[in-house]
């Protein structure tokens, strides 16, 4: 302790003198009307120190306020982020409900136009390999489905039921290579057979002399015992005629977008 005092003797004495002067100055200030020479000297010496202390205090206070403000801003930002995620999830859910309602409303309108008992079903699986074009429905024999029943959507023909289980069934799409639907061109009643080409369709056996144009709509003819007459199959996209032969080559785009197929109608038939 003595060693420390000897080492910092002068600074410690200076601090003690300043503190003593301040105490004396404070004690005498309230009892005197005039400022003495000593008081002036003390005021002169301590003013810069007091100014520095005030500056440091203001800086610390400002920094602390800024820090608290940043903490509050961060907490508010996180709260807003959570609220935004919740609202976005609710918005997505409402949007999905609206889209589903729109699809079901169109399907219901289509059902009213078709004078055949129909059962709505939901697509729960698909097989779009290079060999088969099929989808799986959530309805089966318990719901009255049987093999051979036609399946449609609001925009047109989907396919026919080929496999039935108690609570599910498999539908062969009209775009499958083994699918064939009796058809006719709506504009001029040119007959033919629509066959699947993977992602598209072809109208086969349309006589070469018949006038078929790009944009013509092709519908079911009602023959063949599967699909009722007048259901939309697709639209002509390409027509070509060879220099010889009886038939022309016609390509179609299906009316139904099978990549977005979610709900369908199975047209029920009365047992014979």
C-alpha cells in the first residue's frame, strides 16, 4: 500500500486537493454573494472536467437509448415476421379453397347438363409412364363403380374405369395408346376414332375428302356403348392429307389438362 502511495503520490494529492476545493466551494457558495478568487480558480479548473463528464454521460445515455430502441425494433420485426407467415398461410389456404370451389362449381354445372346419374370422385394417384396413362380415384365398388364406366371432367372426356376395388378404382385416360373413342367433328359431323398418343390424340379413319380444319372441335359420337353423345374430346391442331389413301391424318389436343386433373365425374349406368 505504501509502495502504491509513493508511486502515485502526486496524482493522488492533486485529486485530494481538487475534491477538497470542491467541497469547500460547495459549502461556501450558498453563504456568499460574491465569488472569491479561490472559487474562480476552482470553477475554471473543474469546468472542463465537468464538461467532459457531461459529454460522456450524454454519450452513454444516447448509446443505451439507441441500444434499447434496436432491441425493441428487432422484437417488433420478429413479431411482424411471425404474423406475416401466419397471414400468408391463411391466404394460401383461402386461395386453395376458392380454387377448389371454382372447380367443383364447374363440375356441378357440367353434371346438371348431362342427363345421366354421376358420382363425383377425387384423383388420388396417377401413372404417367411411357407405357400407361392412368389415374386412381378415391371411389370404388362400394360406391357403385364398375369396369367400363365413363369418366369425365368439366371440360370434357377423361377416360373409362378399367379396374375396381372396394374403395378405389383405376381409370384409363383417353391419351393412353390403348384407348379408343368413337368421335365426330362437331362442325361438319365427320366421323372417326380418337386414339391416344401419349400426351395428345389422333383422329383416325376420317375420310380424305371431308373438310376438317385446325380449330375444329371433336366430340363423342355416342356409338361404342361407353360415352354418351356430345362430350368434348379435344380440338384439331394439325391436318395433313397424303397424295393417296382413303383417310387423312388429324392430330388433336385433349380438352382436359390431365396434368392438373383433381376432381372428376363417373357417369353411372343402370345394371342391365
